[in-house]
C-alpha cells in the first residue's frame, strides 16, 4: 500500500483505508504436537504421550500468535485427533476477522460449537499472544501483572505405596518443597501412600493430595479422615463431579480442605460450587476453561467470593506452560501453582524460548507476548494443516 501523500488536495483511497483497516487473521497453521513421555498414572488415565495441539495464527500486519493445548479425554472429552479436526473448523471461522477483539472471537467459537474447551484454549492463547505483541509487552504485563516468585510443586503419579515413597524421597533430595500426590485408585492403598510418603519426607515438606474424582462419597470421607494426621494441605476433587451436590457435606465433615477441579470449568461453575459451600479452593486449568479469558473470570469470581485458586494444567509443553506462568503473574488470587507439567517425564522439549525452570522456580523473559515458539525441526515430523 503506497504511503499517504499529504501534499495532495484529496488523498488517495488507500490512505483512508490505511487509517480505518485493522489487522485481520490471514491464516492459521495447526500441528499435532505429540510429545512422547514416560508413563504417568492418575486415577482415570495412563498417559504415555502428550496429546497436544499447536497453532500459529498469522495476521495481516505480520504478527504471529502461538497457542497450545493438551487433550485429556477423561476430563474434557477431547483427544488430540478431535482437537486437530475441530481446530481446522475454528481456524476457518476466524479467518478474516480482527484478532484483537478476543472476547468477540471466543464468542464466535462458542456460537459455532459447544464445549471443546481444550482446542478453544489454544486459540485463546494465540490471540492473547498477538494482543501482547501488538502492545509490545510481555503477556503478563498486557494482563496487568508484575513480576513475583512463582514456585511449582512436583507431582507423584500413582504407583505402589513403597515406590511412591521412594520417589518422594528423591524429590526432596532435588530440592522440592511441595509434593502433590496422586490418589483415587483404592482407599486403603491411598492411606498407605500418604503415610509412607510423610514418613519418607519428614515433617517440613508440604503434601497435597489429588484423587481425580476417584473415590465415592463414603470412601472420600474415610480416606480424608485417615490421612489428616499426616498434614495434607488440601485434597483436589475427591469425588466425581456428578456428586457435586454432596460436596458441601463432605467439606463440612472433612478435616482436610477441599479443592474443586473437575467440578469447575467456568466462572458459572465457580459461583455454583463456592456458593453451595462445596470447596475451600479452586484449581483453574486452561484446557477446562477454554483459555485465559475465562480463567481470569474464574479467578475474579473466586476472589469476590473469598476463595483462593490454584493454576494447574494437563501435559502442555513449555509453550503452554509459558502462558500459564504469565497468567499466574497477572492475578493475585492465584496463590497455589501446580506448574510441573514439563517435569512429568516428557522425553522431548521442542520449545524455543519461553518459560524456564530454575530449580522449581519459574521465570519468563521480557520479550513481547509469550516470546516462545516450537522448533521447526520438530514440527516437520508432525501432522499439520493450514487453514
């Protein structure tokens, strides 16, 4: 487009267009980002590969936004395959539209297809990346945040109690201060798991439990009562979300605080569960909420109702992790951090730039947006599409 010649009595049409036209989405690249990993066991699933989807949204002003999501079929009902296919539909839907109106773009996707929060979260992430790059600031500053220390816990997957205790002892030798313990397979064994882990790590290490919906209501109360003497900070999602009506009674009887995870996917869920007296804390995950925009609404709702939040995740690479660190830096009601996603046995790290671990502290740089990308030598091995 030629520059505007202000010496002309009547500027050319292109001059007017340059003033009124805003950048628009030209195309989107979509990749199946399958990352091999050591088996990781929770109550509902065994993962041997991270079923991730990576997208790049390109705009007419030359800015590219990066987004990633990690599918957990037993939680959201999505797989890497469904994310890839629905992602192509969403990319076509957004082509030609203005990326900076993130709320409108997310509304477009919600109007097109219900649920599918995981793949929507990748688009949300990329749109936020674009917006922060347009502003020339890191994402956390675009979101109104500032630097503070972010320290993650480290999670032990389900195994035999003795093996989990040995793993916990190894964690402590590596400098871990907070250990999250996966439970939910068998109540009696779960009690043994916590007992042996506490004996292995001593009294000064913080322990958190996560049952991933694995217990029925009666087992939940029995186990929570039995593990209380071992000083467990809280327990995530002790029962299936279909038992949400019984959460208030469990919370009232439990000696251990309750954190809602699978029961809270959006801010309406947060208002419902907190309002019923069903939880002490909420675990926010981008794949559940559909992205940063709704995650902030959840954190805002919880803050207004006096309920602190944790930021967790699925099996994202360091690119998705980077977005989560920026979000954590931007909201003062996110006080717990379960951001060990890349430390859970991923066998490759395909990310260039982005967040880095220093011990168990997480740090991001000062580059605009996420300041992260996926190595092109990794992407050539991935199934991909351009829309």
